[in-house]
């Protein structure tokens, strides 16, 4: 890999991450608490603390094309443990959004799953597992993956054939509409 | 009056953002100013000489220096004008550095503000009066609060200098945290071998009066004349009779008392002597665990005692002493490490603190110096040390570095290898902070010679698995998570200010910071002084520090005390309040508001009047601001002077 050019750090990238996540990247002193507790770390190319370091250095390309931002499960262990109270999970969330906006390939399957999930929520007001899996498998063509889990889930009543729709579906749909119109802030109820 | 004004450049500190020459020009037209000049560094020798010469040659009767804060150089310039024959109170200072050049960038605005401040100083100076200091007698005796290594050093040095010392220690024995340590870094010499003889010196020194198991109930008075009330807590043993033979501790049937000295690593008897080298070596009964004192039947210790020293009826009692100075050396506490649930602290017996580990290492500890796990008494082979537990962690309100943990952890890793040669130590660290003499070499020795495995990263969780503890964390240098099955986990718990520090600070009338550490007079130039005259600091109560630094501060505080009390009489500051009896209506408001008890009520032909005890008055001005009649006036800060300043400001 090419050496990181310290003088060419992308200040605009740092600023954007800071503004969108409302976190101060300078506060990180690289203790590693986030990386130590991360349950998804085994799937990462960079550890959580390394990602924060790369953001501090303005390494847009390395961060946004990393596998780690897509593998993060947003369990928020990192945010809970951070001694400097940086919401690391939120920072990674912001990076995921940026990566999509800026056309970084990312993990295709994770992206497809997220899309299928959101589509299901938009239509039903909540996730419809069977429909969600059907859409996901159609798009990924992975028809037999995880199929062995189906019988057990069926027995427990976790895979109803019809979606269980909530009452105020239009309100949920409204959130999606507002988000589409670019008012992400409003969609989240005005709070970050 | 002939006033001279000196405007300082302070190199570029002031001159960079204030047009100094313009200020000089403006000053020349101010009332009664006959001379105004700029100076590169007014506080330097040529700078001060210029003031002296101007006073002599131009017959100045008052001087204004516009430079830095008066807290920095007011005493300097007062001496300067005094050398040239002026009264030292015919001097005023305008702070155009901290209040102007350092806080604003707009040169025009800064210059205008500097001119205003100089004009105010000139107007105040015009109303200054010659003040002559008085001399007050001083008690040549010092109170040392805290008998840890810093307090011991201060007490011994004061006694060596011929000063009488009263030492107050809240625990039953002096020695402090150092007496709990097994060895000390970076020499790995035995802690009690170093400290023990000094503790004995305290006991044997005729000049030192020791009150162990005692607290400061109250302190009143002022520099040279403090009245101290010491509360001697009930020990239920007459220490004059107790010989420290220890027979009672052998026979006491209540053997499950929490062992404070051993940090709970063992249990002790209700009547006990904390450790073999204790000074004073006297027994104390812990009332809560004593069968007789908690309402039951017993009395074994009283029966067994050959000198009839046990006295179950003993009560707390108070004694008073008069001292001329105070050294606060109250040390520190460990922060509450149980807030870290992820390390299992407080839940798993084999997750212990570094100080508990010291007691396991110590030959006088509960295991006789054999490292044994608290859970099953087995000798641990894999020992994990976690650094920065409660240090550098803003999320628990402890953003500071405790300063000594890196070093004691390296020492404990070395000692672990010494005690158990086939053991392995792992140290999880963030940074290794070892700036002392021989310190970094020491941490390298722990790694190179004693094979301690240093892992740059944090631990995320500790949980039990069989009789082991699984430690999960990260090695950030590799960028991968790591895992280990350990036998013992030692947390390098950081320090914090003693719980009672703020209360004591209020009794001593000294300031403390947001964490409860006592504030020094100046971070660089007055490290052991406080802003209250006659009160000094030593050791970790001022901020966490290791043994060498604590001892150095103990000696420094002693030097300050010896210097202060080298004379029989102390010069008192004449900037005190005074009452105009004609105006005083006897409302007593000033008496209630005075924090120093410096105002008393007197009867004057049947009328109540306030009277200031000059020697006690600290010149704070609260009474002046409170008096509805304007009867109390603070000399050098009279209402008229303050109003003249306000007027100068409003008219500009």
C-alpha cells in the first residue's frame, strides 16, 4: 500500500464526518477501548480505533471503501465504552451513508439487505421477515443460504406468510418520504 | 502629588496587541502625572532601576506600572518604590496583559482599554495613603495534618530546624499509603525499610507531638496564630498504658473485622494493631465489630490486658493547640474502581486492586508475602495487569493521569516474576509514562529482563471460566483482538483527592480544584504555598505524585515554615478594614459576613459598635461591601478610591 500522505489529509472529509455525526474526532486519544469490545471486529479490515485514526488523518478513501463500516452491527459497545464519550457507532453510521452517497462499492450484500429491510418497513410499518428474505434472496441469488434455519423459525411462528401490518403505516411511510425529500433531520424527529 | 507612569512592553506579550507609545502619550495628560515612559521589561533589573532613578531625579511621590497581573509582580514593584524611598502603598498597578493583550486581538480597542486601566490606576493612586505595617507575635510551632511520607518528611525537617511540631493522623498509625507498599520503584527497595526508621524518628523526636486516630475539628486564627481544635477519636484503649504487646489481638474472639490496613485482603480482630511497624504501636478497638461495644457480652481484651489499658467507656475528646503555621499533607484515596463493571471489579474475588496486590506481595501482609489468589489461595501463574483504571477517563470524571501507576505496575510485574519464577505477567497499557530519573529504564527492565508482556491496548471484558478468568481485549499495535485465560487480574486503580479534602480545605480557608485537590499559590513559583498565609501543602493532596516528589514537597513545605517562623514577629498587612464609629449603627451585618471572625461587637457608651481586630483581618472587603452606612472602610480600597476608578472609566 502507498504510504499515507500526512500533508494531504482531506480536511473537508474530517469536517463532514464531525458535522454529520456531531462528534469531535480530536477527542480520541487512541486507547483502543472501542476495538477491544467490538463483537464484529473479527470481520473488520480496520479495527474501530483504526477507523477513527484514519478519519483523524483525513483518509476519506481508506475509510469509505473499508469493509468494517459495512460490517458494523451498531451494537454501540464502542460508544458505551469510549472514555471520551465519542459515539463511535454513530460515526461509522455516518461513514456508511457517505460511502453510499459517494458511490463507494461497499459490501454489496449488506447494502442489499438494508434496502430490502427498509422496503419492508416502508410497506408494512415493520419488517415482514418472509417477504424480506424473499426479496433479499431474489436479489442476491443466494437461495439456499441459511435455509436450514427456516423450519425452526416456522415452528416458533417467526415466519408468518402474511405481513403483520401496524395501524399507522402512513406515518412510517411519511418518515421515508421526508427523508427522501432530504430532510433527514425532520425524519429523525429533529434530534440527531 | 507627582505621579510617574511606566508602561511595560513585556517583550511582545503586550506590545504586539497594544500601542504602548500611544498609552504613554495619553498617560502624560492624566492628572498629576509628571512623567510617563515605556519600558521593554519593567520587572527586569534595568526596568526597576529606571523606576528608582525616576523617583529620585523627578521627585515622584507615586508610581503606576501598567504591565501584568499584580499577583505576579505587585510585591516586586512595591519593593522597588520602597528602595527609592517611597511608601510601598504609594504604588498602583494596571493589568494590561492578562486583562488586555492576552484576551483581545483588536489593537485599537486594546490600546483604548489599556489607557482606561492606566487612568483608573492614576485616579486610585491619587487617593492612596501611606500605610505602615504592624508587627504581630507568632507562635513558633507548626501543625502537620497527615502522617504519610510527605507529612513525616515535613515534620522531621521542621523539628530538625528547631521547630515544635504537632502531627495529626486520622488512622491509628502514621505511614500513609507508603506503609502499605511492599517495594518501591525504581530501586525495588523495601518500602517499610525506607519508611520505618523515619516513622520511628517521628515517635522518638522530642519536638514532635503525635496525635494518631485524630481529626481536625476546627481551625481559627491567622498566620502566626492559628487556634486548632483536634478531635481525638475514641480507641477504647488508654494509649498511655498500652504497651503494644498484642496479647489482646491474639485473644479477641471477634476475628472477622474488615482489615483496613490490608485493604480487605485479610480479616483482623476487633481490637488490633494495624501492622507490626505501626507508630504508635498501640491497640485500637473497632467498635462496630467489637462484641461488647456492639451490645453483646465479652470483655476478653480487658481481662487479658496486663496493663489494664482497655477502657470501653472512652469517648471522643477534643484538645486545643496554638500553632503559627500549618502543613496540609492529607494524601489521596483510590478511586471507586467498581464503576468498571466490565472488569468484574467487586464481583470476582480474583480481580483486585494494585494496592491489594501490594498487601499480597508484602511479607507483613495477610499471606506472609506469598502471592495467593483471594478465591482459593492458589498461586497464580498468569497475571494480567490493566492500567489506567480510573485515570485519563473523562467519562467517569477522572480525565487526569494519576502519574504513578505505570511505574508501580512495572514494579509489580517484576516482583511477580521474583515471587513466582514460572509465572507470566501481561500488562495492558495505553501509554507508558515514565519520565522520572531511572524510570524508563525500569519499565524496559520489566519487559526485557523480567519478560513482562506489554500489550498496547485495552481490556473489554473479564469473566470467569472454571477457576480461570477470561480476559478479552485488543492489541492495537497488531490491530487485532486478543484473549487470555488468567489466574489473577490486577487493576492499576488511579488516585483521587481524599474524600474529606474539601471539608478540610474549608476549615483551612484554602482553595481546591474541581477534583478536590488543594490549590497551590502558583503552579510554578509557589508549588507548596497556598493563597492563605501560613498554610502550606505537601504530597498528593495538591495533586497525585510519587514518593520522591512527595518527599521533596514535604521538605519544601518545611523550608517555607522555617523561613516564615524564623522571626518572633510577623509583619501584618496594613490593608485592613477599619470602622468609623460615628457612622456605625451597630447593625452587626459586617460581623455576620466576615469569614475570618475579624470583627467584634463593642459597647461604646451604651451603643453597639463594630470593631475590627486588625491582626485577624485579611482585607477581603466583604464588610465594606455589606455595610449599609459606609462605616467600614478597607484601607487602600476605600469607597472613594473605587468610585474614583469608576468615574475615570465612565468619563473616558
